[in-house]
C-alpha cells in the first residue's frame, strides 16, 4: 500500500483564528478512516484542505503527489470526490440526471462514458426511477443521495464524506455505507466525518479524533471505542455494545469488532461452553 | 417624545422623500450639510448610529471620488490653482470647487437617508406599506422583500455553491474576469431558484412567528399621533419653501 | 392579526394540549394519504417522541401539529386535530404559533433576520412586546442555549450548530406551552445534543411545557421521552412508554428503526434459548440479567 495523502505540520487560519494547529497525518491508498470530534474541532476545515479548497497557512498537504497549494479545487475533482454536509449547496441542475452528469461534463470525461456512469451511480443509490425528476422536488434524504451519486460518477480515488447519513433514515444510511464499503473494497480511499458512532464502529477501520484543532488520537477503530476516557474527552458518545462488554467484564481481542451480534455470539458460546 | 422608528411607515416614507426632495431643491451647501447633520442627529437618537455611520463613511468615499472627477471638468470661474501649471493641466476654479462639492454633498444627503429609514422600519411594515400603496398582494411583496433582504446570504450562498461546483471540476478559479462573470451568471439562476424556494419556508417561519401578510395592510399598534403630523407639516413646509425659492429666485 | 394574545393560558386546566382523533391528511395531487387515522393525545408537560423512517408521515404530522398542513400546504384532512383548544386546520400556523414553537431541521430555511438578537426578538416584536421586554427576553433566551453575547452577531457568520441553537432560542423567546421539533439536533455533536435536551427537560419541569420531538435516534427517545409514538406508512404502529419498546422489537424493525445494542443482544440470546421469560426494559436491566445468567451458569459448572 502506498501513501496517498500526506499532511505535515498543517496549520489553518480563518479570520485570524487558528483552526488547525499542526496536523500530521498519513493516509495510505485504500484505507477507510473516520474523523471524529466535537463541533468546532476543525473536522470540516481539515477535509477542505484535502482537495485544495483551503490552503494551509503553514505546512503542506500532498495528495497523490500533488501539493494542494499549487492547484485549485477543480484540479482535484477527479482525484478527491467531496460530498458536502448540505446537499443543497451543491445541487444546481434541473434534473437528477443532469445533476449527476454535471461533474462528468466539467472534468472532461468522454461523452460516451456519461450514460453508463450516470446509470451505475444512480442505481447504486436507489435513484434510477428519479432520473428525470427535479432534485428539489425530492426529499432531503434523496437529495443527499443525488449529491453523492454525482460525486461517485467521477470515480474518484479518494471519497470524502461529510456527514453523509445526516438526513437519512436507517435504510438510507445502510445503503450509503454499503456503497462506500464496496468502493473501499475495490480500492477507493474513504474519509468519513460523522457524529454517528455506531456507523463508524461498523464501517471504518481507523479513527482520528480531532479536538480543538489537534489530533488527540489516531487509532484502530475498536481501540478507539474501548477507550472511555478518550471518548469523554472528545465529547463523543460511547457505544452500547462496548458499555455492556465492559460492565460484564468481557474482554475482546484488540481488533475484534464489538457489535451486538459479536457480543451476543461470545456470550452465547460462554454460556453454551459452560454447560458442557 | 415619540421615537422616529415608531412613526407610521407612511409618515417615515414622506419624511424620507422630503429630505431627498430638499436635497435636490436647494443650492445651498449650508442646507445640504444641515440635512446630513439632521440625519446624524436622528440616527444617534434612534440608536442607528452604527448603521448610519457606516453608510456615510461609504458615501464619503464615493463623494470624494465624485468630487475629484468633477473638480477638474468645470472650467468656469476664477482659477484657484493648477496641478501642473507648465502643461496647463488640472485647473481648479472656485466655482468648480463649489459645484462639485455641492454635487457630492447632495448625493450624500439624499442617499444617506434611505438606509437610515430602512433601518428604522421593520420589514413587515415595509411590506405592508408597499403592498398597500401599490396594490400588490402582500404575499408577493413579502416574497420580493424577503428575497431582497437575502442578498447578503445570496452572496454567501453563491460562494458556497461555487466551492461545491469547483470540487466537481467547474473551473471557477479563473483570473479571467469575463469568464468569472459568465460563471456567476450561469450559477445565479439556479441559485435564485433555490432562494425563492427558501422564501416559501421563510414565509412559513415568518407567519408562524406572528407576521401575517394576508391581514390588514396597516401594521397594528402604529396609530399616527399628533407629533407625526407636526413633523410632516414642518417637512412639507420646508420642501415647499425651497421649491418656492427656486421658482422665484 | 392573530387571535391569541401573548399571555394566553393554555393547558392549565389539565386538558390535553394536543388531541388528534382519527386524523388523516393527504397532500394535494397525492395518490395516497400521508397520514391515516392518527389518534394522539399529549398532556401539558409531557414529552412525546415521534419516530419512523422516511415516508412514515413524521414531517406531515409535524405540520399538522403546528397548523400549517391545511392552510399552508393546502392538503385535505379527515378527523380532528385540536391544538391548545383550537382546530389546528382552520386556525392556521400563525395563530397556533402564538403558543407553539416549531423548530425545523434546516436552520437556513428558518432564519429571517440579519442579526442573532433580531432573530430571537422577531416573534416578540410581531406580538407587540416593548423594546425593553424584547431586549430582556432575547438575552435570556440566548443565554439558555449557550449563545450569550451573540445578540449583535450576524446570522450568516454562525456555524451550523450555532444556527440550530439560535432557532431554538427564537422559539423559546415567546415562552411557548408546546414545542415541536423536527430532527432539530442533526448538526449538534453529542454534547450539544445532551445540553439541548437538558434544556428541554428544564423547561418541562419549570414551565410545564409539552414537547413533541421527531427523532430518528430511538435510544435517545427511550432515554428522554415519556412516551414514544412509532409511525409507519402514515399509521401509528406503536404508542407506548419507553419500557414498552423492549417487548416490541418486531414492530420497531418493521418500522425500519435501528434497535439499541442491548435490545439486539437480548434478542439474539433469546433466539438461542437464553433469558426465557425475561423481559429487560433497559440497558441496565439487560446487563444485570446477563450477569446473573453468567454467574448462575458458572455456579452450575462449579458444583
């Protein structure tokens, strides 16, 4: 695995306030990581440095060999796919189809590829029957998926998702994360910002905890959720399965996912084993 | 004494028009300056000094620029001094100084009163006044005014949209001003559409909080009192005398 | 303008503040009703959580409760919807708004003013409060949501989380007797969410304010609400206390909701034959029962 993103000594200022105070981060190609932390910690700011939307006031951000200081955001469009928190800031076309095609047109992807890309992006997010609809006639949840579809159509190497499931119900959230998961399986690097800890515990492999502009922790996902002190310090919620395991004094392997299913499985075998 | 902001919107509108009319009916720098002083006085009494101060600062810059342009183009009168005597360029006459100064102060006096009055009038009152006076449906006026109010947000939103589109490859980061303008225009229409869509939920929010455009066009609780009539009479008399002065003199 | 005066006394007699009977609603040009035969009653000071997946009718119910469904969205209704003694459908949202605060999820489509102070004071200015009273209430409301000193700040300079708190403050300024929330904490982090709901709890205790909150987070509702109403395809699937949720896992699944981890764990163990006859109604109870089970099994092993 090679290094795809390298951030060194990143400082970021906005309106004379320093938001990021020296971030060092290295992301390999194909990783699936989550960025968490309280509001105001600088998560969105950090994301915006990944495609050159924001330039460092100090330090460097190198994505796939390109220094973000040297190029504008549009140059990174095919490399870094960015899903914004508010889909309404992105949607601009009169039909879902045109919306998904927007990026294809502007990044100069060959015309004959458009139809297939639009079809597959919309199908994967359950939007096939809405292709001719006006995005603004759809619910907020569907609009969020439309925005995501238009980013996916570009087949970027890195997919940056800023609260992608915030407007979704359980089914929609599952759909989106399954898509992200399968993209990750075929090599796309995923960077996720979310407040939904359950989601992160299920889909991400690495968690970076950002507090007040600094990296508080950078660990494997399960190690993160086991550390109650860290979660409290970062103002994050603890997870049910972890709480229960801890209360019951059950230990798990460091990298074993802790979900209701795995916990119940372990309990089941403990109980069954004890009976023989 | 009753505050200006509590006057009925029609009275405020007439007062505003009187100030603007006076500014154009007089040729006296003294009167123009006193109009500005009057506005400043009103602004500080009403707690709108910050807004007024900012407006006047911006207008002063505009006025100075205007003065500079005008001052060199008026040749009548006695030359007071010349910029480059050897070349005979840039002569400034006493009449030139007076006239260009007057134009600028007139501009400041007439334009400055508008944001002052707007700051002192809550938008529902403006809506009621406009829809009542022009016979427009209150909802339509509400949409219009709300959309206008959102120009600062419109600009901010425009910025966010351009960022989002840049991330999808749209080359918004071009130094070419023509391309930039073209880009802004292209993005403006859908942006305006979303703003108008927003206006629907904004209207809902306004109405839920007590603003009902479908009701009477006069805002409640603003019954004109005698002081307003006095102020109106004084203003109208002043305008009339200025007009008369012009006609006679 | 509005029939209700600022100091209207609603719900003090103990009568329900919200009473829906067989209420149904269809949007204009819609093929099917968005809500069917909804019956719901909310007492003053009660916290009712409403949940369900997209399309279940949550937002429509919200609109029915705040009076905008018929008058603003122009849909047709069946049955009754009485809010604070008024027929919500004929009274309209301006009248209902005198004692009901509606907080939507998207602050940008709700904020009408240029400064935070103006935003909070808007409803007060509309209802004829004096400048002094407005100033006082604005400061108080901003302090309650943790935005003290923000009165002069321009609304466009606020972050998403701050905006959500601002519209909450604007809603509180009028001292409503009923607060309606539609996913209003989506932009807040867990700490912010906690503080927000703590504030709501305080209002209930101190002023007997009734709260109806639409939330996707079932666990949150189980923690905070007095009652939970689960909607599915326009119908009420379940209306019960948080403790009742545990025995309705099937229904919750049908409604497309995410079950808390402890419920899932108990469900799996039950399917394997453990915990028969036991019905834990909270995480703590579940942990206690499982611990007991482990001990008894180990005990049996030892003997």
